[in-house]
C-alpha cells in the first residue's frame, strides 16, 4: 500500500470518527433501576436526565436512594460506553487494526 493511500484512509477515518462522535452524543440510552430511578445518558458518557419516583424518597432511608441513583447512573454510562464501543468497532472494521485498538 502506498503512503498517499494510507494518508487518505487516515484522513477519512478521522472524519468518520468525528461524525460518529457527534452522532453518539446525540444518541441516548435509558436505564431504570428497581422501577424507581431512571437515568438517560448519551453515547459520549454524559448523564442527561435523572428521574426519581417520589415513593423512594425517605429521610429514613437515604442510603437506599443513594444506592439506586448510583447504580442507575453507572449502568446508564456503561450502556452508553458499550454503544460507543460497538459503533467504533464497526467504524474500524476492515482497517487492519488489532481488536481493542481504541480511539
């Protein structure tokens, strides 16, 4: 493969990655924990919204609410990362890059 072709492929991939990153930032994932705490995140790893069912808000059990919120946030971010990783894998397929080679 000649150097000019490799440079063109690298430029195309960079452009495609920028487009994909913008698309991932616009795509959302939703997670609900115990039917009481819901989190929406995007493919960029940002938490966009948090909803808490009033029935779990109790001064007597703040720890449970904290656990539910933390679990929901972690799962939403993880789901967004998984979505992003899957899309990156599609983008880099056929480029001859080793598995796990991330950008």
